[in-house]
């Protein structure tokens, strides 16, 4: 059963949070982390169409964008062997693992040389939350930690992330170039069909 009401409740709660605290990033991240942890506590709500990996590359499905583009919610889906490039975000982001296992490698530029330094790797299991922002650390590479199944995480960002210009980094040369990720989907989930008995 797809309990899409969980996502609807999350959208409403996050909208209230942004209405109250949009200028207080620390509060948004603290309270947003609690809301996202509650959403990913259950894996019974993400529609199949938004949980499919690509054949050769990971997918990023927009689940909801705030009408004023103050935040967006995206499901990221990695198939076995799939990985993001090393990238930054330029805005705050809250990441919660819904399914599988994700491996996150963190990087930062050396303040002296500008060369990209590997800071470490951590694994994220279902229910785990990760945070990114230019203030706390914003450059990473995320890959599927499973060889035989997809991994899925739900991300919330402080802008319409698919349209936001940011950077991809070359691990060998530390050079960077701009990219805009876009989204893998053209259609959005209908959160508002209250007549659906599953909702
Ligand atoms: Fe990322």
C-alpha cells in the first residue's frame, strides 16, 4: 500500500517550518531533520515510479517543489554500481536514507592549494540522516553501497535544486565546472486526491 498521506503531511509540515523560520537556517535544519526522520521511518509511501533506478545512471525524481521555490523534495535512486560525481550544492540540504545502503565520501578544498582533499567516508543505513551546506561541508560523492539492489534516499534542499547552478569536481585535477542537475521526471505525484482510500 502506498501511504502517500505521509508525504503530504511532510510537505505541509515543512511548508509551515519554512513559513516560520526561512531566515533561520540552523532552525530549519534542526527541525527539518526531525521531520525528515519521521518521514523515512516508514517505507510504504514512495510510489514505484519514483523509486526506479536508471539503467546506467542514478535518477533524481522531484517529489515536491514549494510554490515559491524555497525548498524542494527529491528522491534519489541508485542502482548497483551507480554513483554521483563529486559535487556541491550551494544551499542547505537534509538527506535521509529510505532503502538500501548509501556510501558518502566527503571532500573539501585545501585552503592553501585549492586542491580537493578527501576527508573520509561514511555509510548511511535506512533511517540515517546526513546534512550538507556551504557552512558545515558541502562537497561529496554518494554511491550505492549495495551490489544487488537499489538504494534510495529522500533529500530536501533550500531551493528548487534541479534548476540551481552548482559544481562538479574532477577528482584528479580538482578542477570544477558548473552544472544544473534537472530532474528525471516530468510528472509530479498527486498528493491531493483525498478520495483515494489509500491516502
Ligand atoms: Fe549531494
